[in-house]
C-alpha cells in the first residue's frame, strides 16, 4: 500500500520501507534500561525495517522468547498482534461463534485462524483465491472462492448469519458483509486491500472505494443490534499512544507461541536484492502466509541478458548454424539435396519440350 501510495501521509521518497524486523540489539540510547546490547528482539519501526541496521524507539521493541527464531519473530509480530486485537479486543470472540474472514490465505488471515482455534467451538468461513484452497483447507471449516457470490454461500451454510465479519478489502464488500451479520454481531474493518489490486491504484482509489459503501446511521445500528468497528494498528501505535497496549498483546501472542498454540505460516523467504519479485508475489495475491526478507540470503541468480542489435545477433546465429553444419555434416547434405532438386527440374523441362514438339 505504501509502494503504490494508497496510504495516508505517505513518506517522501527516497525512503526505506518496512514496518517490522527482527535481530540483535547493536546499541542502546541514553535512558534505555530494559534492553542491552546482544538482546534478541523484534521491532516495529514506522518504515526503515528493510535495512541491515535500524534505530527504533524502545517502546516499539519486544524481547523474544529464547527459542524463537528471527524468521518466526518477523512472521509473528504484526500479523498475530493484529489478529489478536481483531478477535479478542474488538471482536470479543466467544465459544461457539461463527467467523467470516476475507483473504484468509494471507498472513493475517492464517493468524486469525490459528488464534480462533484457541476458543472452543468457533466455526471459520474463509474467502480465498481458488489456487490457495488446497493449502489452507486444514485451517478452516468452510472455504469460499474469491470473486464468487460469497454472501449467498454463507447464507446457505448459516441462514441466520454470522457473528463476526473480518474485512480487509473495503469497498462494496462492506455492504455485503454487514448484511451477513446476525443481531449482536460485529463487522470489523481492518484494511483496504482492494485498492492495491492494480498498478495504477492510488489514494484516489481509496476514496472511490469508500464512496461505494452504504452509509449506516447510528439509529440503524441501534435498531438492528449490530456493531461496526475498525482497527488500524499503525495509527494506534504511532499516532494514538497505543504502544503499551500493543506490548501487552505481543506478550500474550508470545505466550501462545511458547505453548505451541500458534505457529507462523511462512510462504517464502527472499534476499533483500530480490524484493521486487517478493513484492510482485504479494501484489498478485499468490502467497499463503507471510513473505519474509532475509539479509543473510544470497540473491537468486538473474537470467543472462540476450545480446542486443540485429546485426550482432544475426551474425551469431549464422556462426552457430555454420558450426552445427560442420559438426553434423548437414551442410554437405543440404547442398546435395539442392543439386538433386535442380536436376529434377531440368529433366521435367526437357520432357515438356518433347511433348510440345
């Protein structure tokens, strides 16, 4: 979203992107008492995480459990903190409830599924691309294909509706999602992924997407016993003083990890130099789980660039052809075949002259 400008107050370029990173503390600033050099941590800076070194305010840094790897930490941090707050702080998930999750194959979607399974009797309906169904079918109860009339499918499964809808898409999905909530149900918006589906998307796409949403009055919510809510973790941390709350959530998530209740789903890991390919995979919605960058990895070898210029390439082709003919003897054979064809044509002409005479 930052890359295509579909975010409020985008940073001025050039900028190092990235909201989360994990590693060892290299140095501590004056007044920092709860961390020391060498501590293994995960950090949530606002930008600059895709670098070998990054300075982060101590309130956005979290000490890791002893046996948690840096890759797992990077895959857990934002995804599981967001998922935890969606389900328990905002959604108030209780035993036996039904949950509809959009983009269930992504990093947050898979985190939601794992955390929801820690509550007894919760039923999960997930919407995902067809290509992801096989990979995620074990984590949810019902899978619906992205792009289909999912609202009708949900009503077939649960005629009365669902208890919680988690929507990271925005736009017209808000209208459909709200219609699926049963009384005392909650519709929670936590993103606007639909605005980055195309290369030309921008902040104007966000405005257009929101314009498509039906306006719901407080009186309607009152009459229907429904709740509309939202979660923007970035705003909560960096603009609304919510760092202490995020710290408590991170402690709970790490405790669940230590007990084996959750395990991050990692789609793939890439070298920093390969970030364009990694970003394209995310942009095309082809990842199941988290995409990570690892500074210690070697970049993938790039394909050799073909020689440019017609003259050069044609001369190379001729040399290669000549070499093949010399090696395989095909050159002599071709000459002999041509000679046979010429002789045959001469004989045919002689026969025609005889007949005409």
